[in-house]
C-alpha cells in the first residue's frame, strides 16, 4: 500500500487525499505531504509556496473565496475538530461549472481536500472549534480577493446547519455576488489542468 490514496470527485481536478496513518497504543504518525509519493498516487505535480492555519469556533463559515489573479490551488486539512469543506467550480467551459463538491474533514479522519485554481473554496465549522491548515500554490494577495455568496440558491450547497440558527460570517462574506451576477476570469483548460 502506498503512503497516499488519491481519489477523484465529481469536479475535475478536485481530489480527496488520504494519507496512510501508522498508529499504536502510543499515538500515530503520518506524512501529510510528500510530492513524489503523492504524484505517484495520482496527485498533480504542483508547487506549494505558502502554508496557512486558522482556528475558528463552531458555526463559523468562511467562504466562498478565491483570488482573481495570483490564483491559488489549495490542499486543505483539519488538524483538530471537524469542518464541512466545499469547492465550487468557476472555470468557464468546465463540464462542472457552477457545481459544488463537499467533504467532511476531521482531525480524526485525516483526509485532505485539493481545490485547484479556478474554484471558490470555503468551510463550515461543525465542532466546538477547529484548527484548519492549507497549503497554497501562490501567495495571498488581498487586492485580488473575490468570492461567491455562500448560500447562492442556484448553486444550492447543502450546508449541514442542523442545530445552528445561522452561520457566523464576516461582513465581507455576506456581500459576495451570486454566480449569475459574476463574470468569471477562470477558463477551463481541460482535464490536465
């Protein structure tokens, strides 16, 4: 068995990565990133240049974010807690344009989610708090920040909001446009993006 299992999703380029975890009564060990082992398992050869970490409390929804220039691919995972992580395809001409894919990421399941360039990304914290980590293929550039409204009815993300009145959002995240009012700068380049 390899160190990583890489699985495709319903959106081309969006991947689920499962590392091999070695555990015993003392605890566990895993590799969270190894370019050669992951490429061998089917992950694209990308160059990560920045690592980020955030901590959020239950009910916080961050999203749906992207950068219009200095676009970022992101490999995300949860170190502690539980989040519902989502990607929306914004690549014009993509067979899945406007579609979303979501996955439960937890400190226990150790899964990772790869969101390539040209997609919006966001997550909802389901546990009392969550520590979230992401590797990015380009640097954060606030002058190029963009977003799609988290609850755009035409996209229809099924956020697991049970037991929550409404998610906790930043002011900025309440003002993003809906997809039908957004002119996407992203273009589908085919399966091998």
